[in-house]
C-alpha cells in the first residue's frame, strides 16, 4: 500500500529520556502583535532576532526553539482566544505561544519524496512550506533532496505504523538537530 501524501508538520512522537509528552514538556513564548506571518501547529519555530518573541523557522536557520503547538491571546474585542495557529496580521495582547521546546522530544514528519532505510542516522533539512490556514495544521516536511548534506534534522528511523512503509512519502522519526537548547551534532 502506498503512503498517503498528507504532510502535517512535526508531530511529537516520544521523549528520548522516557516519560510522557505533556504540557510540562512545553515552554511558553510571545508572538509580536500583528506579526506578518502565519504559524501553524507543527511548524518549526525560532526565536526572533531582536526579542524573546518567536517566528516561523526555515531551512536556512541554524537554531530552532522547537515546534509550535498553539497560541492563546486577548483579541481587540477583549475576548480570550485559543487557537492551533497564529494568522498573519493578528492584532492581540497577552499572547502566549505554546512550544514543544524540550530538545529531547522526537517528532514524526513526512518525507517530501522517497526515503530509504539507508537514511537512518543521516542529517537532512526541513522543507518549510506554508501551512493550511483553514485547519491550522503545518505542511512542513523533511526535504528528501538533501539527506546527508542537510543539518536541521537527524533521522532516527521509520515510524512503525501499518499505514506507513519505507518509500515515497514515508513518515520518519526525527530529532531537531539544530536546537537552541542542545549542542548540534555535526556528523553521524
């Protein structure tokens, strides 16, 4: 059976030191009001260069903070809003972004092409695409074209699931290699 081509960004998979992935494994950060970019649940994020705010990550970044889980804020009408995404241009106060920032959480992510068993242990970059703003779900994927030459992610193996097989659009377990809170692994 062929794997479905349904990218949904980075989904928490397991903690490498054991235990459950709960709210205790998330950090809270700010997003600048009216930030001109959308951030979806499952997007890699980074710390903004001039503040403690966060923004969406890209393959060219060298220090990721983690994976966006959702946001809460007070809108212009004074209502408290809870969402799985930050829509571009949102004007808000008391913004609290929830981020899986623990550097030892591994994630499930889909290849944008065809993977192989020989990829296990290799490095790769993220393909940072725009998310689905109708659902708030990320569409980020592992960039298959630079397996072995990228450095953002470390491929740990294939996600064991009857609906997932080695090959096109396979889902793999990865560790964010270029993580702000952990030393970067430069070779396998």
